[in-house]
């Protein structure tokens, strides 16, 4: 189908042409108020065509996969290209290359999971959330999907692959004596057997109950231990700062700092497109460039930005296999699976070494960070107060403002425990001397 | 398309559904994004598929597909029935209020049809708006213009014999200007949009709107921080539109009422606002948020929500109408075939009264005039709201004195409705999108200038 679309586009006068086709089938069940809310099944397929007439680039797509619609998409892409000005940065399409060899992409159990399976697991998750009578509400979902993608271009590139995914998420609310608190848990993998809605429900319920009894704290400078989810939230700012597009447009404070110490020596951050069973693993990226493992920060030294082909060429670098898109849009840079190398200390030591501090499960508001400057102001989600090396009590409210580069420079310990978040493999980290406003 | 629709509905009934419907959509979509003279993104394509809903023994099931073959839609019908059955026995079975089956065809393409207008012309409109901002002042450091359009066909068919075909088009343009000077940064957004042809978008003079965004962003660089506390507020049509939509409209959505998530539940007939407050949601207007039939095939209507201060009605779909023993009024909308319809607004506004703007102002010894909106938040269960204005002016002794920035307005919906003491004679509607349960749909909102006594004004957090 992709080769056919490329052929059509070339016939219509395109100098270069590329087609990407994706297909997915998803079943999922939603939970609300500790009950099943809805069950849904979706089938989605489509094809996107990108063409270049010289340096004029056009894009079109269709979710209607008849030969006639595919020909029309090719026509439309050519028409769009003609309407656009020359793009001096256009790097041309990538040539063929051997796709990466990846493990654990496809699981027949996830591919064949039915609505009934998802509903049964969701019921188990609901029961597991009710760890005791204080759990009053709960929401979340369980879902399975099968995906396939194919890509072909006029330079002879032709690739395809299929994979699966499974996910479970639970958000529990507990109430006691006028206080209410929440707990959250999430698991995702390409393999059905890696996720356990039972485990997810129980963890969310337990966290909600443990977070009851919130007390206020005073504004102070203290040490903050980040849960892997909180680290993942902060890394969403870091990967924006590492985007090749922001590098080219000088919209990141990391511009010009390649080879320099930009973070604590404790931190090594890897973008891994080939991590076994992870949900952003695929043999190739959305332009057909082989997936790879890219060290971004090694012991605090900036090693690489992330690029698709366009912004890579613009910056004089190669694509790092970070082009991302569905069939209906042009490629954009996005991280693959993020891995922070584990440290040597157990989490218990990260906490016991803190005189005054906070353990934070997640952050809210990281999407409002100012990317060009790196400044951010976020709300700590489910924070717990640490005093004299011990977890004391949940905290009512706490905000952290600062600069992302200062923040990652102040990391002084990384746990040996790591949590698999489906698209990230992350430890707990401790950040010294953070201004916390309560 | 009608054959496919019939096939899916029959398949769902055969598999045990008591009611089933399908929406098949075939749309062409274009999206242009321009920033500081550069076309950052441009894509045009075809978006097509079907969504099937099945009611099986009192439970809803839903399934969507982009596979518009006979096998594809049959499979979708089967999955819709299976998803209903997977839910287990319902605590409270769903029943539908009666709706008269209809056969209708609606065409809403306007005079200057999107399909017949070359892409170059749409690019020029987008680039002209961008130029109007960048050329306004060197203080304008960044600009974004977004143009989006969709045109095509939608067929709705139900097992009760309703068949509605809509051939329509929509286009939308938004302009954002960011101005910077001496370390201060301000932004301003203006929008234009039309349900129908391109001529309706052009009537709204997009380049002038774009220039206004640049002008206001630059002006706001000189603005001062607002006072805070309880005071008299005059809201412009755009700001009052957001109040009416967010604070009153959402609380009048019958699905929230039935779920016990609305502060207006059980208050039909009760006096909840001052006598001069009449609030309407009107899908029969020739405006952005309108539709002729909703996504359950029910004819849409002009719904008077609040009449002279008394709560009159809600926005209802068939399910909530049955529960509340009211008649459905065509308020079920879905973002696309990928989503099931839920209760939504169309164009929501407060009806004009008889005050001129100067008359609203002259009685105010100290207060704030708020204009436009930068969003905010509402808790419809508690009835609390907080909105940020795009621009505001300090009022002293009946005169507009100085420009303020980062002003927010907050309060309780029910108190605020009673504190409206004067309603202007002007009227303006804005355009936007409303998000609910992950679905964005086009809506309009507005009204005249409105005066509110004892409103809580604060700085934006």
C-alpha cells in the first residue's frame, strides 16, 4: 500500500515521496466511582504521504484506505507542496538502512485480548483498590492494543513491523475525618503478562490511605526525594530542552553546551528506542530511521540532543531516530523510552540521610515550564514530609519553583531500585537544597 | 453510505441490541500553522470512519472504526454490542426518552465554499493575519496563526428509522501575539470562525483581529497589577460569555445534573438569579456553535436555561431526558465518529437588556472592567468559578482610569447570578472550543456588557 502511494506521487511529479501507514485495534474499559463506566473498541487505520518537489514539501493523509483515496492523498500532497515556498533546510528523505533488532514487541495474548478480558481485569482492579473502608472513590482503566506500521519511500526504503501494548491505571480517593487524599499507580508494557491490574489497584488504594492525615509544613529549603513518576514529569521538561528543533531555534538553555557538565555527576540519562518490551520501542522511527540507544547525559556531561532527520540536518547532526507521528501528521521530535541509570544506594538510605525534606510522588504543571529559560513552577503531588531521616506525615500543599538546569545539577543520590513505567525505566533521585513553598 | 449505516444498525439489533445508531463521517481537513512569516506546518487530508452505539439490556456499548467496508462496519456493530455486554448487569438500566423519527438532509456550505477555494488563498489569509501582527511593532517577538477547516458529509441512522445527512463546513482562525520589552512579557489572542463558507470568516475581518491581538499585547506591557477584594465589575461580551458558558452552561448539562454533579440539580422553577438575567443556549442561530440535528438525530433548539432569573431547563440528551422526565432538546454532540455523543452546549449567551455602556459605568465609584478571557476553572458541583481576563481597566468615579494586567474574577455561581444588577443593550458572540470528557466541540458564547456587584477580583496566580 505504501509503495503504491509512493509510486502515485512520483507519477504526479514529486521528486521524492514517502508513505507511512498505521493500523491499530484497541479495546479498553474505563472505571469511575469504583464501577465500570464504559467499554470501548476502536479500529484505526490510515496512510500519510509526504512529497518533495525540489525543496517544496507537502503532506496529506487519509483514513479511508481505498485505492482511490490513496491516489487522492498523493494528489493532495503534491498540491500542498506546490502551494508552499521553498524550504532551504529540507534534508531529503532518508535512504534504506537495516532496522534495529528489538525484543518483546509483540505478545499474542495482548493482541487477542477481548473487551470481556479487559472488563474482568478492571473488576479485579476495582476490588483491589478497596484496601479498606476509607477508600471511597476510584477511577482508571485497563486496555490492550495491537499496532502495525509500514513505511516506504522513493529512495528504496521499505519497512514494516507489528507490536502490542497493555496498560492499567488506577486513581483511588480515600476519606477520613474530613480529610481526603489520593493514590495513583500505572503499569504499561508491550506484554500482557507484565501488567497486573490487581497490583495496580492495590497500590493506588494503599497509597491513598497512607496519604490521609495531611499536615501543613513551613516554607523552607530542604532535600527532595523524587519518586520515579515525579522524575518522569521533570524529564518531560529536560527532553524539551534536548529537542533538536529547540536547539536550532535557540530556545533551550542547553544550546552550545555539548560536552559540558550540565547536571550532577550522579545522573546518566539515555533515550532508548530498543529497550526490551517498552512501549516506545519499535525497530524504526516515523521516518524509517533505525531505532537506537542514545546517551543524552553521561555522568552529568551533555552528550547528545534528540533529532529527527530535518532538525538533525539543520544542526549538522544525524537523526537519532526520534521522529514521531501518527499517519495524519508530519514528523515531530519526541523522546523514546527514557532510562536513568540506577545508583548504588537503597531508597531507604536516600530517605534516612535527609535531615529535613520531602518525598514527592509526582508533579503537576510541568507542561507550563518556560522551555527557552528552563524556569518552572510546579505543584508537588502527594508529598510526604521527612524529618530526621524518617517519613513523618503527608503534606497539605507544597510548590517548587526553580530552573531545570539548577535542579538536575543538585541531584546528589540515585537509588538502586528502578521502576518500570512502560516508556521509562527510572530510579528514585534525591535533590539537595530545594526551595519548597508551602 | 446509507446502505452501510443500515447494515450496521441491523447487525446490532440481530445481536441483541434494543436500540442502535451509527454515524458515518467523510471529512476533508486542513490545518495551517504560521509563525513569524514561516509556514511551520501544513497538512490536508481525508478523515473518515464510523461510530456505532448499541443499547443492550439497559447498557450502552460503543465502537469506532476507520474501516468503511461492509465487514468493517458489521464488525464495529458487533464490538459495540460486546462492549455493552462486557459491562455486566446495570444498577440502573438506561432508557431513552421518546424522539420522533426524522428523515432530513441539511446543507451548510455557505457561498464561498471551502472545497472550491484554492489552498493558496487560505495560506494568504493565514499569512496576512501573521503579517498584521509582526508589522505592528518590533515589540511583538513571537506570533502564531492557526487555520483549521473541515468539510464533508455525516450520516446518522438509528434503529428507530431516523436518517439525517448533513453536508457542512467549518473554518477557524486564531491569532496569538507575544510582546516583550524590558523583561516583561504579555500575550493576547483573538479568534474568528464560521459554520458555513469562508465568506463568514472573512466578514469577521481576521487581519484586523490579528492586529488587535498585537496591539493589546503591546499595550499590556504598560499595565499595572490589579487591586483585589470585593468590588463592582463590568464584564465585556467575551468575558461574560465565558462566565455564562463555564459557570452556568456546564451546570445546566443534564448528564451532570443526573450524576449529582451540578449545583443546579433539582432547582427547575427556582429563582436563582436577578430578574434581569435571561440565559439561552441556542443551536438555531447562524453561528459557529450551531448544528441542525444533534448526534442522536434529534432536532436542535433554542433552549432558555434561565428566564428572568428563574431556572427553566437544561441541555438534554435522550438518556438524561428520560431520567428527568423532560423532553430531549438536541444537545447530544460528539467530537467525531471516534467518540460517543455526550451532552454539550451550542451557543450560550445572556440576553441583552437596555443599558448603554456609559450608563453601566456612571454608577461605579470604584471597580474593574474585565475584557476577554484567558481561561479559568469551574467546579460545577460546588458552584465555584475563577476566570482570568485578557485585559482589564480600573474604574474610578465612573471613568476608565488605567490598564490592568493579570486580573481574575472568582465567586460562587449562584451568588454571582443574583449580583448582576445591570445588563447592557449591546450583543456580541465569540467563538471557541469546549472540552469535556476528552472531546472538543465548537461552541459560541457571549452576551452584552454586564455589571456585577460585589464580585471577587484578584491577581492571577
